[in-house]
């Protein structure tokens, strides 16, 4: 008859013996038996070499695609649907496996798989974007249209007086003039002032436009840059005598060009007058243009409320 203590001791000894055998078996198993592939230095070097050749092949391909898009496709499709400029190079991703089979040796091809094509696709897309962006902007190209440098404003030269709006001089989409008592219109030469900016050569930009008066009549506009400096200096000097006046900054950069346009020599009547301007230039590879639509509102005199 065996007592409980002896039985438990025997069970513990048997369990310890089984555990010891299992540990010995694990230590004797190779890495392959553990599910780990044995490291082969030669194969590893060959795979890294194949990946390097693939990377340079895709980089060269992306450069060719970028040059083709910039100097062949973009000039040919000016003014057309821009979707083609994205779809065409993106579709070339499907040529990556065929390109590798055409150029690479069998020794290198055996290392390529789905992961290779996935990484190569991203490299092609971002490489093409980088090359196209580089060649489409200064100093290699210009696809950006001229633009208004900053603020615009309207002033009226009435004899020896310079009349400005009582509201914010920094025009947004609309600027208002409030007539004084006894006035039926805004009298004098009306001038539009603004700065012109381009990312390459502002001197090549042209400005054309029209003003549609309150009665529906349309007048063509022409620029007169020589008056910009005089009117800006005049308006800026008035800030010294009127602390409430904030003359707008129209030329924040030294390369910006001041532009003055005479809107009317006979003033503006009561109502809304619409200014439509178009800035154009012969860029590279496209003809660039940008349009603006501003309004000048002349309001009749309104007596102050009686308290």
C-alpha cells in the first residue's frame, strides 16, 4: 500500500523527466525545423543586387515619363481636359513587370515578385511627379498665370483733391463710395490701383479688361503704370494727416509691378459698376491667364438719423 506523499513525489519526478526530454528535443532542432529559413549570404546579396537594379530602372523610367509628359504631352493638350495628364502616366504603372522582363536577366528576374511591383509603382508615380513639377516651374517652365499681388483700391482725382472711400481701402470683391450731401455722382478721374505679380517675368504679362457701368454700357480699359507711383505716393501721404486712413499694401515684394487703370474721366454715377480684368502671358508650355471681377458701388447721400 502506497501513501499519498510517495505517490505525489513520484508524479512530480515523472513530470520533470518528461519536461527535460522535451527541452532537449527543442535544443536539438535546427532553425528550419523551427520554421525559420536558413540564412544564405549569397542569395541575400543576389536579392539586394536585384532590388538595386530594379530601383534604378524605375528611376530612369520615371525620368523618361516626366520628360515625355513635360515636352510632348503637355504642349499638345493645352486647353483640353487635364485628366489625361494624370491618367496617361498612371497607366504606365502596368508596364513595370514587362519592362523588367525586357531589360533584366533571368538571374535577376527570379528575385522579383508582387512586392517588387508594388514598391516600383510608388517609385514611378512619385518620380514622375517630381520631374514634372521641377520642369514645369521656374526656371525651366511657367504654368502659373499672373495675379494681383495683394490689395487693390480705387481713388478719384477731383482737381487738387484725392477722394477715397470712407470704408476699407483694401478692396476685397467690392468697394463702396458714399456721396456727400448735394452730390449726384462721383466726380473726377477714377483710377484703379493694384500690383501685378508673376512667378517668372512680370514684364511679359498683359492686362486687359472692361468696366460695365450702372446703366449697362461697357467701356474698354487700358493700363497706365506711370500714374501708379504718383497716386500711391499721394494716397500714402494722406495717411500722415488722417490717422484713421490705412493705405493698402499693393506691392509687398520688390519684383511686383504697380499698375494703374483709368476707369472713367467723368466720374461714376450712383449704382454698381463691374470691373472685369484678365491677366495673360505666354508661359511655357501653356498660355496662362487669370480673371478677376471687382465691383465699385457708389451710394447716394443718406442723412444721419435724427436722435
